[in-house]
C-alpha cells in the first residue's frame, strides 16, 4: 500500500507544481512505476486491463479521480499553513 500511496502523492504534487495537463517525465510517475506499485499491493502480475482501470480510478492525466482528491487536500493544507497577507506584520 505504501508504494501506491507514494505514487498518488507524488503525482498530486507534480500536478500542483506543473498543472494537470503536464505530462510527467519522471520515471517515478510512469506507467511502469504504477504497475510496480500495484503488483506490490496485489502480490501478482498486473495486466494491461488492470493498469488501465487503476489509471482511470486514480485519474492519471485527468482533473478527476483519487489523485485530484489528494491534490486538492494538499492545496488546502498548504493554504491553511501559509500566512495570509493580512496576518503578516510590516514595519513602517
């Protein structure tokens, strides 16, 4: 489960930085990396059909799915921890 969670979080962070239409070139975000994470989770080989279904559920390359949910949560967490302009004190 850890490998799949790490894949999803990394993909979400990539989308936060580069947008949802960017195509990742990092091998850690590749189909092979996802296939490996799924194989670790299921302890069996991952078929092309299973990979396609997982990509659909996760929302790889789309603006919806589990990756989008994680991305949204990370963005909200980032916004909550960043001080707003009205919270900053300036010296005059």
